[in-house]
C-alpha cells in the first residue's frame, strides 16, 4: 500500500498538473471542472438508484478524485490550502451542530 499524503502535499502535486490555460484563471477553471466532475458522480449514483446499474465503486472513486483535484485547483487559485478549507469546514459544522453530531433541530434552525 502506498504511503498516504497530506491534503497540502496533494495540492502541491496537483498544481503541477494544471494546464497552462487553466493557470490563467484557476478559480474559474476549478469551479467549472468541479461542477462537471460532481455531475459525473451524480450520474453514477443515479444509474444505480434509478436505472438498475450496479454501483460502480471504482468509477465513483475515480470521479471523486477528479472532484478533489478541481477543489485543489480552486483553493490554489484563492491562495489557500486544502487543509485550511478542511479545517474551516469542520469548525463551521461543529459550531452549527453544537458538538460532534448532526441533529435535525440544529439543521433546521441554523444561524448562518
């Protein structure tokens, strides 16, 4: 098994794979790519749920990797790290749900 890398190391390596044109506007290229790849994830699950296909976990894993790559590109365009994004998100959710678990009441009555 390969050694796992940190989000920030992933982001550094992913940066090297951004096309020359993509680097001209990493935020726009990133969010457009993200929507396309998220759509591919949705299509895999839709086919499983509504069209009788087996859930292709390997294909979904592949598409999730593409989603992550575009998130990394967008974060790079914003000048922030993936680890900052991850920590910010967890802090927001812990504050919203007053602890470590989702609950319906906090979700319905959340303060933005």
